[in-house]
């Protein structure tokens, strides 16, 4: 994007934080809201599954769409669609319409991956680690504040409806901010061509996805998948674990989650400096590989430690390496994924990586439910430990040798 400045980068940070804040307002309250309207657990689970399934399929497609037509134009359109869907969620009592809205939201809710694509396009490679870290840190603050504000508003009559109005306004603010970003060369070139039909556009997106050299990035994508699944298994019964093992109230669980989020945000903010430390100690082609292995090891050790401790101070101690390792790993893998990708591939690759989160939302509840029924809730914690350990082992073997020379200049 010609003329992209530090001000525009801060706008991207703000949009990401506003997006996470908006989601944080609604997501923790959506299930209780549906339950209050008489929805069964099956319907509530179906709403989550529909959203995850839509995200799984649409993430690479929207990424490809932005590769071809420009980040800003696609971002504005998806924000507009999401704003209307969230608003309608609070204005209807039809379960069929709510499920349909969740499906549409899953198709268009890709603000985070599009913001990362903008950073990948415009921030120099040697500054991307710090930029992604700041993006994650600032977004984390939005998620810490959002549930608290949403909880207070929900205490009032029609509280969820008020929340959806606030979300609508937040998304409109993001649309206005997006218009201040310079238009990409893709969108400018598109203006000189005939606008393709929907079927033609969809066909071109599929052709574009087929043309990407996925094998070049498969190792990083595998590690991204392992990272997401390890955390998904852990958080699947996180609240239950804290309540059963430590006798916490839901309010106390909220404070623990906030503490973990603050640790992760702080680590993300310092990720650029941490990257420089690794580059000072190791050759450039090995620094990121060692960092990834260390993050997986820290996560594995923390997950094992959490399963054995019985006191609150010990739990808080182990949460620090878990939150830090997870946050830093997320930043490093994202940076490596886009660092050597062409501008025509970045959105698609980030969309594919985002699909893994959707895949985990589909798979881990089922696997965790079966494991809990057969072996107890501790089995789910064991699953997260095993998957994180596999991540450490895989990172050591997949990234050894000169593999990362393809990513590091």
C-alpha cells in the first residue's frame, strides 16, 4: 500500500483491538442468552459448530479474495456484514434465524487474519515480529475488557440487545478507520476491469488457492495446527478444572483468565525484543527454530505442572510459562508463515492458518467429551500435554537443518 505510515499501522492495531473487544462483549454471553430463550444444549452446540464449520471453509477463501481484490475493500465488506449479523442477533428470538446468522458470521468474521495480512504486506520483515507482537498484545487488552463490560451490561433488562447495538457501532467505527488506509494496488487495478460475477469470482478464488505452493509452508502449518489443538484441549475444560479442583466461583475463574490474558499480552508486546535475543545467540536460520522448540517445551512443562499442583500460587506460577509460550509461539509462527510468501499468497496462508482454529472448535469438544465420559476430566488435560509434547518433538525435527533458510534472508 503506497503511503502506508506509522499512523496507518496504529489504525490496524486499533481495529484489531476494537474487533476483539466487540467479540468479547458478546461471545461469553451468547450461550446464556440462547439458554434464556429456551434453546437446548444441542441448539447451543449447533450454533458453535455452524460458526466453526463456516470459518473452516471460508478462511482461505476470504484470504484468497483479499489477495486478489485488496485487503481494505475486503475488510470493509466483511466488517459491514458482521455488524449487521451481530445487531440482528440481539433483535430476534427465532432460533432458525440465529443459527443462520451464526453461519453467516462464520463466513465473514476474518478481521484478525486480514489485519495480519496488511501488516505482512506493509511492515518490513525485520520489524514484523514486533508488529505482530504489538497486534496480539493490544488485541489481548480488548479481550480482557470486553467480557467485563459485557457482563455489567447484561445485568440490565434486554442487556444482550444493548450489547449487539454497541457491537454494531464498534464495527462501523472500524469501517470508518479502514477507509483511512491507503487502497492497495489490487483494488485500484480491479477498478479498471469489469467486475466479475459471483460464480466467476468464486472460481477464480479456487484457482488461486490451487496455485499456491502449499508444500513450501507445510511444516509451519503443521506446527500451527498442533499449537491450536494443544490449547483447545486445555481450554475445553479449563473452567471445569478450576471449579472442581480449586473450588473457584465463576467470578474467580474470570480473574484467572484475565491474569493469563495479561501475561500473554505482555509477552506478545515484548516478542520483538525476545526475537532479537535469539538472533543474537543463534544464526538467523536457526534462531526462530530454537525459539519455537523452546515455546513448545515451555507449554508442555506448564501443562504437566498445572495437572499436579494443588495450590493457587503454584497454579499462577505455571500459568506464566503457559501463557508466555503460547503467545510467543503464535507470533513467531505467523511471522514465519508470511515472511517469504508473496503478496498474492499471504491472505490465503493466514486464512488457512485461521481455519485450524475453526477445525479445533469442531473436533476438540467431541474428542474431549468422549475422553471425559470414559476416563474423567483429567484425560482432557493429558491430551493437551501429549499434543504439546508432540509439538516440541515435531518442531525439533521439522525445523532442523537448513529448513528455515527458505524463510530467513
